[in-house]
């Protein structure tokens, strides 16, 4: 079932609702940009150690120590620092995640913290411990989670930006593939109705609310970030709004489920943690499925077949997912969300990333000015091909 929408006489979509926490994030970004460069200086490991100690001293009654603070590599949405917390005669490895002020996608740390608590019985993920929205603590909203062991790619592979096109090899592919599908199926089938989902507005099943709120968010991001109009974005935005499918079941969604966003033990092939939940939301399961199937994440298998996220062939992916989740995969909706996935990716890569680099709001200037727009152009080509096909 689709909901058709007419356009205004000017051909521009009217102002639409965005989830409250995400609207507040975009409002704060506008204020931050207005204040200009140098809004928050970088944090050194030494500074992080003193800030963590001060933060925990107001939350722990027992004596404790914070040591071995190391800044972690990778990830543009957060600045991450691994550290060791010692208390009551035992030590625990934890991670401080400070929200970046110039990421290619604006996200909300409260939502990420909430969903980590909601999924801990469903799949392996970092344990959430403490959350702060007080900028006095770390300069940006932040949270502390458990440290997850494992690697995101084989140790003998060439490091790739964001895990793009990670190739696991035949042995690991066979071990990781069933787990990759299983955890996505579990996530979408999970009954989250009793979970504390602070930071989320709750959409109703049988409506397009979940999708409407996401489209409105990306509309605003493009309008505020784009240097100039782009015909592909204009065409796709119109098509997405006019062909919105009803969300039959509202599921917990990861939002960025693919290779590079889970950690695994290289010897056993066991997935140790699904990570990077910043783009999580409540919505249609087909959104996560389509995103994991984006061509950019995939690679050829031993027989030349295309492996989604470098792990699983499309028909096998769908059949295993349906069997494990008990949920049907609608091919028409899957195609719709493939367009949606490419659409918001292009907005982030061609709009937001270069805008933040131009405003000197990010430490990832080279990536945001060169790698991301190049990837965005590739996604844009795929988007043109898909939209031309579905609109024909």
C-alpha cells in the first residue's frame, strides 16, 4: 500500500515534522555554525582522562582509578577514547564516545544510548553505562560504554574508509554470513514495546509516520547543507514522497547495518559486537535490508556471485532472513528503500560532509572534501539508474 502525495503549487514540499530530538540536533547545529570556527577545541588523552575522572567522581561512591586512556581511530560521528576503570579490586575496559560536531550525518547520543540498552538481550553490542547531555562534561553530548573486542576487517586486508567494500575471504565469509543475517533478523523481530526509548518519538504501525519523519529530516539537512541544487536530489525527493509505502510493522533499526560496522574474532569468526548505532531509528525493516544490499558495500564471491556487504548472496539473504525473523520481505518495498538509502547517503556525502569541511567544523577535511564526494557521485549514479527504472 502506498500513500500518494500532491505537491504545492510552487512544486516544493511543505514544512514537515521531524522527530523532536533530531530537530533539536539540527537547531543546535545551526547555532554552532553561526558561532563560527573554534567552537570546541580537540581533547587530548590527558584531558580526556581528567574529564572522565571528574565525571565518574559524581557518579561512583567507591574509590576508582582511570588509566590507559588511548584515542581510538576510525569513526567520524564520535571522538572515542578507550580507557581502563579500576574499582573494587577489578578492572574494566570502557569507551568514552564524544559526539562529533562536524559529522557527515547529525545524530543524537541519547537515541544511541537508549537503543544499546534495548538490544542487549537481542544481539551482541556495547553495554551502555553512562550518558551526559551536559556540554560542561566533555564539550559535546557523550556516553560511556563497554569496550568490545574484535576487528572490523581481516588483519591482512587493506584498511578501507568506513569499511567500504571489505572483503572477508572464503573462510570468514562462511562463518560470518549466517550471524550477520541472524542478528538483523533478531533485531527486526524483537518486541521493543517495553523498552525505555528515551530520545525517540514513537511512530504508529499502519501509517507512514516513521518514513515521513526520516524524509523530513533529510529534506532539512539538504536544504541547509547543499552548496547548490542537484537534479537527482530534486527528482528523488519528489518520487520518495509520492510513493511512500505504509510501515506495516515498526521495528528497531540499526540504520547503518553493513560490513565495517561489526567486530569479530578473526580466529573463530564469531561476531563479538554490532557497533555504530548512531543512525538508529524506529521504522520499516526493509530500510536496514536495502542498506546492507547497497552495491558499494558488496564484493564478488568465489564463483563471481555478488555478496551483499561482502557476506551473503541476495536470494540467500532474503530467504534466511524471512526464515529467522518470521517476517516477509516485500520486493517492491525493498526497491523503495534502496532508493531511500542511496538518497540519504548522497545528501550526507555531497551535501553535509563538504559543508562541514568548508566551515572547518571537522578534523576529517581530506575525507569530507575528496573521498566522500567521490563516493557520493558513485551513489548518485546508482540513484539515477534506480529512479529511472522505477519511474519508467
